[in-house]
C-alpha cells in the first residue's frame, strides 16, 4: 500500500492520525485535540440545556425534548458540524499531500 493511501485511510478513520503517520506529531495531536473539543462542547452544551427540562418527566419523552432542543439551536449546531467536517476534510487532504511530498523525497534519495 502506498504511503499516500495509508495516510488518507488513517486520517479518514481518525483525523490527525495521517499527520502522525507522516511524522508531523504536533499537527496530528493538535487536530485530534480540536476534533475532540468540537465534538464534546456541543454535546455537553445540549445535555446541560435539556437537564432542567427532563427533571420529573417520563424517560420515553426525553427523545422529544432532545429533538426540540436541537431544533431550537440548529444554527449553532450546524456551525459545529461544518467545523468538524471541515477539519476532518483538511486532515485528509493535508495528510495526502504531505505523504506525496515525503514519497517524492524518498524517490529522489534512492536515485
């Protein structure tokens, strides 16, 4: 498997792993940290926003309360979603081009 394919697959599975594979450890861990924050912040925010609404209600109604909270905050959640997907796409593309650059250097050294 080529270096570029491996970097892309790793970045697809977990953004930042392709950078770590390409020996860009700082960038890889930064991307992993940013992705974690972009995922956790809206999750915690939504859970805190529905906590007062869920006290004393039937557990089967929690899904409808969560749906209502999501619909009320859909623009903010969309911004987090686009940031998450954009960073994920950046990670994949950047890992590919860095792996291509490394493969080109390796080819020149072997000549």
